[in-house]
């Protein structure tokens, strides 16, 4: 799914993905600690979790090096975060040599991602109803 390309000017995409994820998690945690966030509006309104419910808590568990707890909170975000972290490390190592890992354009991603989000959402609904 990833291919090795030669590019001296391009920034490592894996590092950018991890940086963005950490920034979003930090903002969400700060907002929650300051009382500016009241949690998921979908969950409060309908009683059903949204596809993103548990994602921030999963990232916090990962930052505390608790991958099992993170996986229980939100398997999709945990898997994506761990994959992105590996990608970032590989990207940094290759970037020094003028190479980078770039995702291939494929229809598979267009099908796989919505299916993964749907399955994760069913998992969240099942977990909430227990």
C-alpha cells in the first residue's frame, strides 16, 4: 500500500500525520480539562455513540503507553495512530537519505476506510449497550 519515492523537498507525510494527531488530541484534552467541552453531542442527544466516540480517550491512553486500553476505547483510531507512528519513524529515517514513503492511490482505500469506520461504529454501539 506504500511505495518508496525519491524526493528531497517533500516533507515526510507520516511525521505530519502524527503531528496533526497529537495536536488535535492535545487541544481536545485541554478543552476537556478547562470545562469547555461537554463530550459528544450525538451521544448526549441520541444516547448512541457517534463514529468518533472514544477517539480522544484512546489517544490519551496511547500517550500513557496503554495500548490495550486504547484499543478497547476505539480500535480504529488506535490502529491508525500506531500505524502512523511507525510510518513517521520510517519516513524520518528515509527522509535523511532523500527518500519517502508515499501512499499509493487505489480504489481499495475508498472502500476499506468506510467499511472500517462502519465496523468500528458497530463495535462502539455494541460496547455502549453492554
